[in-house]
């Protein structure tokens, strides 16, 4: 049962605010906090049962097609020209490198979406996964 679709631009703005506010470092959880999954960006934030499927998430618009069926698709959003992802940085980077990459991606993606929205893009999010990487 899908609810009213969330606005991608607003979700990304809130994620940047959460990240810059130290949201992933504030937890007293026994495990590390996961980008997107442990923030208000996630449809299942605060729901241990994780009842809502990822395909309902607005971030799915940014996930390359070949990763849409992954258990956690948002980990596969390309963050930069090198096509690093949250998934690849979990494997090969530090938490500081991951947060820096996501922060930079958000700071590039938000103005890009704002510009496309101002220009009246006909696409619901203005981007395809192929164009979501790199700098604005």
C-alpha cells in the first residue's frame, strides 16, 4: 500500500541536514549506523520490522536498473564520476570517506535537481541513474 510519493528534492535536503547534523554519529546503538537506512530518509526509519518495501522509496529513481532488486538498492546509487557507491565505500573506505562522499554527492545533486525543477523538467525527478553522477 503506497502512500503519497515523497519529493526527491526535499528528501535529499533533509538527508544532507541529517548528515551535517551528525545524525549517523549520534546513535548509542550497538551497531554502526547505515547511510539512508538509519535516517529519516528511509521509509522504515524507526520500524524494526521494516514493513515497507524499498520499491516504494523515492530514492529508487536514482538506483541503476541492474541493482533495483538488491536487498538494499539505495546502497548502489552512484555517488561520483568514479561510480563509487555506498556499497563500495562500505567495503573499501572509512566511515569518514563514506560520509564525505555522500555529503559531496548531496551538495551536487540538490542544486542539479533545483535547476532542473526551475527549468520545468518533465521527468518526475529530472534524472535517470545514468545522469545522477558527478558534479552539477
